[in-house]
C-alpha cells in the first residue's frame, strides 16, 4: 500500500495460516513472469523512465556499510535469518541514499486545513471510474470468486486498486531497497523518528527475505517512495503476511498479476475484520456537535451501540439495521460544513489498509461510482 502516516499506514501484522491456500513464494521469478512478452516489449523495458532518471539524479552513494546501525542490522539478519554477511554487505554497498524519499515522507505542515471534498476529487474522477469499469469487466470472474471466498464485495476490491495504483498503472519506480534503507537509517527528525526507523527496518528485512526466497535481485523490486509494492501497494511485510496465489500459478506476484492482487486485497480485509454482508457507513447529522464530540477520535474501531450514539444527539440519515457497534467519523471540508458518518467495523477494516478516514471514504465512493457506471 502506499505509505501514509497511517500505519501506516501502519499495518499491524498478524499470523496467518489458511488451509485452502497453496503456500507460495512471495514473488514470481521476473523471467517466468515476463516470458510471454514480445521482443519489442523487452526492448522498451530497458529504457529508463523519467522517474527512474530523476531518482538517479536525486540519489547519492552513502557507503551504508560504514554506518554503525547498518552493521548492527546486518548482524541481526545473519543471526535471525541465516543470511551470509558478505551477501548483505554487497547489497548495502549498492544501496543509494534517496533525498526524495526523505522529503516525501515528512508530515504535512502543521495547521493545514483538511478538506475532504478536495481529497475525494483526486480519486473519484472520470479516469479512475472508466478504468475501474474496464478492470471489473475484464476480471469479473476473479472478483466474484474473491467475494465468495473472503466475503469482500467486488466493488470494494475495485475501489482499493483504483485508489492505490489506477489498476496497476502507477505502481512506483523507486528501488525499494534504496527507499527502505534510507528511511530505516536516516529518517527525518520527527517526534516518532525512532519508531518509524524501527518500522522501516522491519520492512527492509522483509524485502530482503522476499528477494532471497524468490531468487530475485533485491534491486529489481520497484515501488513507492516508502517501499510499497505492486498493484495493491503492499508493504513488504504485508506481502509476506497477506498476499495469496489467487491465480493458481504456484507463485505470488503482486507486480504483474491482477488476479493475485484481487485475492490479496480481499484476504487482507478479511483478516483485518471485514464481515460478510454487513453494511459499511450511514450518513448522520449532529443535533449538538459539542455534545457528540466525545464520540469522535476514538481510534480505528467501532465502539458504541446505536442507543449510545443516539443518546449523544447523533441522528442517522437512514434506518440502522441491527448492528453490534458503530463509530462516529468526521470528514472536515475546510471552511464548509463537516460531514458526519456512522461507520461499522467494515469501514474500519479499510482504515487498516490506510489509517485515514479520507482514504476509506474515497475507496467507498469510488467503488460506488464504478458500480453505478458499470450498471448503466
């Protein structure tokens, strides 16, 4: 997933043992994954993108092998994961420091006004809607199978892949090893710097394990400025925990297999609490915003009964079905009125993908827009 300070983005990792899935290495061999490409395509793949050229200009040799923390990390991976020290030293001798990753990871300036409608407009727009309809039509059988197996509606899977990468169009051109090494050992000065560096060291370890287990060059892994990979923008640890071989090839390949991406997104949501056939959100108004404020900012889970919410003056915009628990979320619109919604745990399952109310609602709204366009 694209990194946001949500986890973040970040994701708490769970152990998973699913008997119906065939174990598979994390990524397909690039040679076999592309064996059906034409010679013309191979010739084009050798050309560097503008992003890759810009990254090269932005990067610099940092001699990471001389960094004390890097050597401690190498010691840990040799002891814990059975790597050869020389193998890891060879990787870090080639890793580059990326100033662009540092700039992009920095939090937004304090005091910037949140604007839900402006955020929404970036994702619920004609290009993504049209691409979503085409993607759904092309992969209808896989989406239906994922819905049946995991209980996640097809449109939600379509919404996530549309928001994340416009269905594989924008998966990122940063070398994952460069970005993760930079953020693991040179994260910018922020109050949570140590925690963020620990997180990225875990992701760097996962990326190196993916490369080793899949017998690929670690520098062949490309992704976002924070190291998210493939169609669904999974962080490396999420690839190892939640990705599935949904196309039955015996290999998991989130970089080139939309079918594996479909199954992996559905599996992720199910593990993070998605409940089959339950609703997601209901519009709401507040009789007294000051009174209802106690219900806001209560974390990424539903905590209140319908009676408790009504006692605080929250008025649902629709009849509520029998729901165990709900949460109240606010979507601020700058100088315009704030939107309020009652959210079920299915909404909060989406926030485990990206720890943002704006993100989750944009997924929901894009999914609805794609379904409506497809049903016309």
